[in-house]
């Protein structure tokens, strides 16, 4: 005799999806337990959070009290340019008399913003098209793969120089768009390979046999279980994009004044290493710490999320 259907009883498809969410929750919870005991993760996470707070709220960290755009060439008849670090100007002043500490603090906003924007949109593009290519295969996979190969063959810095040099006005939006266009192929390949390995699992076959649509399978089964390597790579990519933006600005084809970024500060001081080393030291130090923190955080996430490395 068939038992009556209860409203709270899960359907077969929901039961399969429930089986899928168990290992996923276990993976992330195990990874979190691993990360909390790793000094490398704690240090890198602290540095990343600190730099993010500086980028979001630079005024809270501008302890010198100077306006980064207030640049007097002289104060009371005394020259105010190229001063070394002192109690009044912690990082000294630049070639225009601007307080260098305030410039470095406010430069974090532009540099980190570009890194986050480019990484987020590159990740979205990679997840969407990587999932489609890996799940459907065939002609769709081949078509996406060939486009990926074409873009992948263009070096990011060289391609950025060629494209950005065509524009007279270069702001945050333009630099971000160019880096997004050139920066997604590697992440898409990673997303595609991850989807290929996940779609062969039994719970995917079970969901397909129970009548789940392709969109539902990708959204509920494929993507959640293939995110780990993409998240690790995306974390590292933030640091890579920040350094790429700094390199383009340093070469004179990235951001333009009056924008404030670490790359522009390094470009303005590139010929002052012997006479005014502080002009290169402080923005270079903040840039290096930020890039190092994101790469170190990505390495810590990789070690925690990959069971083979535990």
C-alpha cells in the first residue's frame, strides 16, 4: 500500500540536491578549521582587510591631516617640495609639495578598486562561459576555446599598452575594461576544467535522470562544487591586477593625473631614486605589501581547499 505524500517530504530531486550540499558544506567548514590554525592565513587576511579598509575609508587613516590634493610649492616663503620624512610630513613631500603620506593612503583606493573590479567581472565571465563550455562540450566548447586561445595569446601588459595608447583620456573605467578584456582567459580555462571534473559525478547523473533542467544542474550542482579553485585563483588575481595597473601607469599608458594611484606616484619618481628615495620607497612598499598579501591569501586558501595538500 502506497503511503500518502506529506507536504514536508522532500521530492527525489530535492533529496539528491540535499546529498550534494553535504560534502560542499563539509569542504568549506573543514577548510575554515584549517585556515584558522595557519599563521600565513591570519597574517595575509589581516593585511588584506587593512588595505581594504584603507581603500574604503582613506580619511580615517590620513593621520597627517593634509589634503592629498593641497600641494603648496612653498610655505611662509620656505620651499615645500621634495622634503624628506619628518614629524610634520611623515613620508615627506613630492615634487609638487603634496603631503606624501596622504597621497599614498588615498592612492590605495584607486589601485585596489581596479584590482577588485577587474577580478570580479573576470570571474563572472569565466564562470558563465566556463560552465557552458565544460557542461555542454561539442561545438560550443570548441568555439569558446578558440576565442579564449586568441585572447590568451595576447600578453596582458603588451596588449594593455597597445590598446590604452589609442586613447587620450584614460580613467579607472577604461583601464579596468581593458584589463578585464585581457585578463579572463586563464580563469575561464580553470573554470572549464573544474566543471569537466565535477559533471562526471554521480549526483549530477542522478539529478539529470530525475528530470532537472540543464540550468538547474549547472546552478545547483556544477557551480557550487567547482568554485574552490576559481576562488583561489581570483584571490591571487587581485594582486596580479593591482601590479598590472601600476606597471601600465608607470609606463605612462595607464591612469592619468589628477588620479592618485601608486603606479602614478612611482612613475613620477622614477628618476629620483638617488636624490629622493622616499618618493619610490613608500608607494612601492604599500604596493608590494598589498600584492604580497593577496597572493599569500590565495596560497593559504589553496592549501586549505585542496585535500591533497592537507
